[in-house]
């Protein structure tokens, strides 16, 4: 029953969105279809095609280099290539906008070398463009492809590669004829995750001047106060997400792999010599520098300057406390719900319970803007009902109970990141033999006692890892926080967004650096897990 309730909570925003869109004003959809959706869909399609291509090329390329070859710095780069995941897309856009500004340090240094005094004499192309958005998002999101593809390359059967080598095939041709066909499922999954993040992005796209579907939803609701129109655009976004997931599964519908995992051996790395070894090093080092080192170093320098000039403002301390408290409370609730759903699927392995688990995990596939808008509609309606009821019964108006207290925002985090909790807890539970459950039952423990005495102690590491991942995602989440935060309530992410939108980048450097530093924690966890594997 608890699992059904949790799955129902995840479905409520979608149902509320559909209801609001159906009650839109007359002629609104035709206006959106003619004037808003074509441009937004075109911009979104170009952005996703570009990001998908870049993430596939960089992620697959560096994964093959570190898995198949041995060169200087390879062991360090194996985990360093994950580092761009620590920097949210909107922070990378914020950092590069300031670095590459016509009066910024990069262009000023170039003009000094060339002997120019003014931006009128020399300036680089504006990064606020579709090209800039594609490049920056691709440099941040390629680890979504790198991680699963590297794992596939390292665990695939070495005898297939060796058999190809005995036929005189070079390593380069082995990549195209053996390794890439085997890695296609991992590449497809990685690209899908990167595109989901691209669709969810709101800060980087707005900063870089790309009017995607997400930006259209946000501006339609916030700027034009048109909730029905925003709902209809959000439904178009949801249809795009469903189409993306369906396309990924359709592309892999006839693929079958018969290599036994028990016979699989790690790929033997081939040592590189001469210029090739340094070329491989540079190829792997470049995305790390552009995607993490440059923006993180710039933020550190700017944060230090700001701290020396004005110290740590009380406002920033309050926003950091808001972020910490909200993320901690949301993480606790998400872990509890994830544990309930995963444990119920273990205890009752019927097909119906598996379907409930999949429904409860749907939120992660939906962009935060869609979830937030659906929750805004549902929570707003419930707040109005609570207000009317309280006024009739007690003669008082409690105001916006759900939205004003932050409960609606916590609900959005729950629906969005519940899949992470379910997946991590389920992975921990699968390592516990079912014979332990049977032994606990023979000792007189019921389902609750078995959970407390057996599963919780043995799943402690999985719960801790899930909590870390969920906490960092809650802390970085921008789109849902922008739409659902209470009045006069700011987090580090919304503070950064506001300052960057006003062009006062130096004011947000400390907040951006704090988010990046916390974001490194799950990257360290992923690196440790990768080495253990």
C-alpha cells in the first residue's frame, strides 16, 4: 500500500499538468502551435543533436583510450575524466560567460599580446549562441557516456579482441568492428541520460541565449502568468521525453549478446609509444581541463577575491543554511520512500509490484520544470481548498500551506530523485541472499523485523551512497527550485541564477564554488566504485 501511494505521488504532477492543459483558454493551443512551439522545438532539437554528438564522440573516444591503451597519466585520467559531473551546467555557463566576456581576462590577455587596447579592435565571437551552448553542455555531460562505455570496454570478453588480432586486425579497426558494436547499448544509455539533462537545463540555456522548450515553459508561466500555456508546452516536452526513451529502446530492440560474463576477461592494454602516447594524453586531458579545471579554477580565484573584498555576507550564510536544511530533509524523505519501494519489490516480487517500482522511478526521466509545474498546479489547488476549509470552519486563512512552507519544493525533489534512491537501495538489497530472509522468518521476525535486523544493517553502504547522490542532486537542482521556492527563500543555486541573470557574476562566485566543492563528493564515490570494480 505504501509503495502504491508513493507511485501515485509521482504520477500526480503529470495528471495535474494534463488537467490544466485541457482547461486552457480557447485558441491558446493554436497560438502556441503557430508562434511558440516551432521555434522552441527547433532550438531544442538542434541543441540535443549537438550535445548528443559531442557527448558520444568525447565519451566513447576517451573511454576507448583509457581502456585499450597504456600511456602516461592514464591511471589519473581514469577518474579525472568524471570530474565535469561535479559542475552543474549552469555554473559552467556562468563561469565561461565571465571568462570569455569582451572585457574578461581571456580576451583582455589576447588583446594585450596582439597590442590592441579596445574590444572594438579585437574580440572573439560571442559565446552566447547555439554553438556555445552545445560545446559547453557537451563538455560537462560527456561523463554520462564515458562511465558506462568504459565499463563495457573493460568487462567485455578479451578473447573477441584477441581473435580479431589473430586475423591481423589493427586496434583501430577492432574499435569499429568489435568494441563499438558491443558497446552500443552503453552508448545509447549514456547519450539518453545526457539528453535528459540537456532537456532539464534551464540556467545554461537561458544564459547562452538558447530558447529551448524548458525556457519557454518558464517564461510562459513566470513572465506571462499563463499557467495553461506553460502546461501545454510542458506536455509537448513530456511527449519529447517519451519519444526519446522509446527511440533508444527501439534502436536496441534486436540486439542480443551471448558472451558469458563468467568467461569475460579484462581487455589487455596496449602500450603506446612516441607521439601516440602524448596524443592520447592530450586527448584525454583536454575535456578535463575545459569541462572542470578551467571553470573550477576561475571560480576559486573569483571567490577568493570576493571574500577578501567583502567577506562572507550574512545573506550567503542564510542561503547556504537554507540549501543544507532543505537538501538534508528532502534526502531523508527520498531515502525512506526509496527503501519502502525497493523492499516491497523484494518481498512481493510479483509483476504488479515491479510495475509500481517502475512508475515510482518515472520522475527522473522528466525534466524538473515539468514536475515543478505539475506540482505547482496540484499544490496550488490543494492550498486553495485548505484555505477555504479553514476559513469556513475556523474563520482563518492559513495562506499557501504547501507552497509557502517549502513542502511543495520537497515534494518536487522526492518525485525527481526517487529513482536514484530506489536504484541504489535495490542494488544493495540484491547482494543479500534471500536465505537471510527465510532465516529471519524462522526466528520469528516479521517483514518489519527482517528489514530492521537484517536488511538495514547490510545495506548501510548502499543507503549512504544513495544519500550522497540524492543530497548533491537536491543541492544543485535549479529549475524546480526556481518555480516552487517560497517567497524570500533562496538557495545557493537560485542565488547564483539571480546574480548571473543580472550580470553581476562576481557576486555569485562563492555560491558557485560551494556547489562545485560539494558536487565533487559523488565524483569521488564514483571513482572509488570504478576502481573497486
